């Protein structure tokens, strides 16, 4: 396949999500809902930069192999190289390096609830960078959601760092969608993970040298879940569907993560839900309902 043909849409995009895709999206977000708990466990043995590298480097290699087995890999057009670099640098290295650094300093429950803030962040980015207009109802939802975020995060530095990591993830929605329409989804996510892991490697080596940890079975099991299930399986399905459906349709399923995350935190780590956190979560969901309301959908949102 030539570079010119590689820039054409890989698959036609559907405006209707069929039952099979609904089930797949529900499943991967249910699994992703446990990622904060697994990450919190893995951070017992790995630093945030090291965990980012050891999670995504093997996952990227596996996905690249799977993409190669499925079809002949198209060459990357020169004008798309910077998009892949941004996708890996921001979507993996910055997102997870910052998110894990914050997760060390907060609970898995709070981190899971912060995933609900992504639709609000995306609406804000759409206003700031895409010049999209927000109605008074959407501005009300945005302010309600921000109040909820403040109640969840409070004065905890870890919560705000985790939120900053999620904000980085929201920034790559446009290049992710564009690349998924031009190249096979497995290839896009494989390159994203490998580029992100490569950029994180120097920091991971420095971290491991200065802060070595004893690796036990439990953190290794959590790492295997993050790399094989959350990264290879879930990301693989997400990017495969990304070329077929609007992200705004797919993004609705993200809300399963903050709904289930506190349950995982309670039953697997014994964490409790603070009153402020509960009220904040309710405000965030109310804010989302108002923020994403629009007569005609004009923008897309991304997972994470």
C-alpha cells in the first residue's frame, strides 16, 4: 500500500452502534474501571515512570505483532509522523507519567471518579481550541462539574495531578481519531504505546536506579492485568472501533469507569467513599448531563 493510499479512511464510519459493539464497549470499560486499583497495587513495586514503561512497552510490541499478522502494514505518511509523536508523547508518556505520579498520592477511588471529568474537560477544550460555542445550559453544567471536581479533589495534590494526566489524554482526541481513520487501529495504538514507552525509558531508568523497589507477586499480577488486559485487549478493541464509530458515541461508555471504580476500590482495597467525594461525584454527573447536551453534536470525545 502506498503512502498516499494509507491516508484514506480504513473503514467506513457508522452512526449506529450495533449490539456487538455495545457489548464490546461495555466490557472494556468495565475492565478499565479496575485499572486505578491495579495501578495503585503495581505502584507498590514500580515508580510512576517505570510503571508507564513496563506497562506499555510489551503491550505495544504485542499489538504491533497482531497488526502485522492481520494485514500488511502500510507505510506512515511523512505528514502524519508528528501526529504519532504527539499521540505517544502526550497520550501515553505525559498522561500516564503524570497520572501515576498523582495516583501514588491519592486513593484509587478518587482517581476512578475523576475519569468522569473527561467529558467536561473535552467540552472546555472544544471551547478554547476549536472555538465551539457553549450554551448557557452547557456553561451551567461546566460550572456545576467544576464544583464537583473541586469537592472530589479537595486540597489533595495527588488528585489534581491525576486530573492533569486525564487532561493530557483529552488533548489527543483529534490526532487519535484522525490517525484511526487513516491507518489500521491496531497499528495506531501499537505505535502510540511504543513511542510513549520509548520517550519514558530515560526517566524510567533514572527512577529505577535512584528508587529501586522489591518486586513481589501481587504487583506483578497487577502489571500483567494492566499490560495484557487494559492495554492489549481493551485499547485494541477501542482503536478498532474508533475507525467505525463517532467518539462521541463511544465516549458515553467511559462513564462506566467512575461508576464501578469506587466498588473495585472498596472490595479490593478496602477504601471508603468520603461524603465530599460522593457529593462531588453527583455534581460531576449532573454537570456532564448539562455539558454534553446540545441540539446537534458538533464534536467528539476520547477515552483514555
